[in-house]
C-alpha cells in the first residue's frame, strides 16, 4: 500500500490529467468504477474482477491523496477509522459479547449505529428523516427517498395519483422542447429548465415503479441489457451480410431491431 500511495503522489506531480483533478471531478469515475466492478462480479471473470477491484481502490487512494494535499486527512486515517468502526460494530467478535444468532447481531448493529448517529448530532449534524436514504444511483436514491417519505404519510393512496403526476411532468417537459426541434440553439436558462423537468420526469416515473412494487433500477437495467442485446443482433446480422452499422441506414437497422424483438 505504501508503494501504491507513493505512486499516486508521483502521478499528482507528473501527470497533467491527474494534476487537474479534484474530489468533485472524480465523482463520476468513482461511480463508474463501482458499476464496472458489479458487472465483472456478475460475469464471474476473475481477471476482470481483480482489475475492477483495483480500479475501485484507485479511487479511494486518489481521493485520500487529494485530501492529504489539503491537510485534512490521509489514507492511514481512513484505514484507522474503518478498523475502529469494524471493531465497534462487532462486539460479539472482539468483546466476547454473547449474541446467539444473526438477528441479535443485527439488532446490536442497529443500536451501535444509533449511538454513532447520536454522536454526529452532538457535533451539529442531526439526522433528518431522508438521511436514511440509501446511497446508490439516482434511481435507487429516488425510490428509497420516496419510500421514507411514504412512511410519514407523504404519498398518494394508489398508483393513479403517481401516474397523473408523471403525465403532468411530461407535459411540462414537452412545453419546453422547441417546436422546430432545434435544440442546439437553446439558451442557458432553457437548458437548465429542461434539465429540471427531465429530473422531475425521472422522479415521477420512479414513483410509479414504487407504487407498482417494482424496483426502478432493476427495470432500467433490464431495458439497458435488452437494448444492448438487440443492437448486438443488428451488428451480427449486418456483419453476416458483409455490411456494418456505419454502412447501413435507419430503415435497415429498424427491420433488424424488429427481428431481434421477435426472437426474444
């Protein structure tokens, strides 16, 4: 680890790309690397898994280096904090506390987390209702946030209200889209408004998924994989004909797309 940390420090000095990064600019890469690790685990390829675990570790080391440069903390502090947390949350292992089964372990874990949250509150960081939202993709956070709010009665009685809200948000989005379809000349204010309305549409659609008892993230991933499979079919069929996507046209690709649908 010391060699890796030294290597990261060297990159911050000698690599132009690494030199210009900050903690905020690295956020998309951290998310991307975690998702790539998940894909590798699902594919069960040892070489890919090892590589992706390394990429995730790189993000940890990179962030630690940046914070160390700011004089805030370093990698050693992160490791020590993690070790203390693991020991604190496992008294049945390190303190010989008698916890007979996994339910007792979970209950004790929750008690310890509550104590940690109380300590955070004393530091001026009280825990709000939506702080219980689990970390994850935007869809995952949206669905869990809606679930937390629903527990307090902030919710529609049925799915109809959620669908009505979705329709309302889509209408507001449509109203901002230029009638001439020229999106490259939009003003900065219009683009910000469009981004807001797109977000509202996503959030409303997640609510519909929640009311129907579907996992929004899983549904979106199913669509992603379906699109990938169908497009691969298009490429395969075009290659078999001695052609390619670049040499094809929309009508030909659409026909092959429909063919892929029929074979699902």
